[in-house]
C-alpha cells in the first residue's frame, strides 16, 4: 500500500438524506450492517466508500482515505511534515486501522490499513 486512495466518505449532518439521494440517483447500495452503524456504500465498479454523520450545521465534505502498510508510522511521518492529528490511530470493529489528519493547508484526509 503506497498511499493510493482506497476508500472515500461523505461527511454530512444529514447522512440519511445523502444516502437516499445517491441510492436513488445513481443506484448505490448503502448498508449500515457493521459494528459502528457506518453507512457503507458500494457504487459498483469503483472504490468503495461510506457516509459518516457530522455535527448539525456543519458543511458537508468528501474525505479520501489513503492505503498504507503501517498507520502509526504514516501518521508520524505526516506529522513531521506539518499534518495535525484529527482522529488518532483507531482500530475499528471490523479490524481496519485508520486515523484522520489535517494537511498543512487545512484539508482533512485519512490513512488506513484494511484488515
């Protein structure tokens, strides 16, 4: 894993509405059958993604997750180049490990190692 995009997510204060819109408009399959109730999206032949709730009133955005072999080392390296940790290294119930960072320009992104 070399930092290629492996997953994406919409972050929205209205996740159900986002899920419904894309399911109807583009035929996406959305399920929350996981340990966190995270809305996982299968768009067919593209990169898998998800929809995560944001605090009410927050402007929605899209966040990319980069695949890495070692999440902790990748976070440490990014921090040395000016990134800030938004969500620390976390192992999810499905076994994936991830963290969310903010780059020096203010854009957030995730790094993850899929189980």
